C-alpha cells in the first residue's frame, strides 16, 4: 500500500467513531502519545496523519515545561485533565513520559516538584514506571485505546535539521539554544528512553519505536499503526431502524411536495 493510500485510510477509519449497532452502540476513545528528541518530526507526523480527521473529533495537546500550577499537583495531573472524551481521538505531543525522561536526565527538575524528601529515593523511577503502567491499565479498562510512538531520530540527522533551522529564516522560530544544549545529554536520554520503553510497553498500551531519519517513512509507520488500532474497534455508523426510515421518507415526501 502506498504512503498516500495508508494515510487516506487512517483518515477514513477515524470518521465513524462508534462501535456496535442500533441503540447499543458504544462511544470509544483513542489516545495517541508521541515522544521524541527535538527535531524528530512529531509535529509533522501528527499533521500529516491526522489532518483529514474532523477537528470536532480530535484534540491535540503539547506539553512543554510544567507551569507553577502543574507543579502544585501530582505529575500525572496536567495530562489527566486533557484525556479525550468519549468518541474522541486525543493526541499528546510529549506527555507524562517526560517525568521519566527529562526529569530523570535533569535531577534539578525533580527538586521543583515539592515531593517529600523520603519519596526521593533510589526506587523513584521504578515506582513511576509502575504508576504509569497502572494508569494506562486503568485507561484501557475504561475503554481508552492507548498507542505510544517513539520517533527515533539519529544524532547525526538531528544535527542536520538543527543547522537547517538556523540557516533558513523561515525556520528560525523552530530553534532555540536549549535544543543544542540538550545534545550534550544524548547518551543519558537514550538510556532513559530504552528503560522507559522496556518498563512501560504492555500488550494493551504498546510502544512503536519508529525510525525518524526519513520523514515519509515515519509517517507511513505511524499511519499504519493508527489504522491497525482503529480497525480493531470495528467502527461503524449506528444503524437506522424502521421507525427512523419511515420518518425520513415522510420528511422527503413533504419536502418534494413544497
């Protein structure tokens, strides 16, 4: 199947976001989580795969550095309040997984979370992995389909894209000095990503590790995974019963006679 065909199919499947027949249909919701190093193409993948979906049925949230209000709550709070409603597709551009990535690589971030000292022990990352697994199990048990994507860009390709952003005036806005500074922690991030995926990949909330050096390939893989997730739901529009058909026929007859 060609790239355009895959993406078109993903968009088409996302339209009738209901499961079941007649009055027994059930609304389902899907949560797509994207994690990556800077310049891996998260925004582009989301845009190209989901651009044809009705915006009324799709919500996208980007999670940057936590605000003062966020830091006054537990680390899952800001993402929990953005979970998709029934019948919606929710997309997290970064997520609560930053709590075992950036926060782990930069311990000073953890100090801002106002945790009791006794909770800042050696098992904190193991405990957070457990929390996340339990949270995603809770979502699954409440009808949320969870799919997670790590767009894996190489350090060499990231450098090329950074330089392109610096050289192209139209892309200058995409680059910040902090992006380059984070490259100094590349090995630390790779280690954190590896353990994160190993500890939080489950049958119901799997990780897709997607090579991201070639954007077209990244988008094909993401689209195919979205297709697979939506196809499992057996999506269909609610069936129209005899009473409704009679009502429609009467309305049509009335309209034609005017």
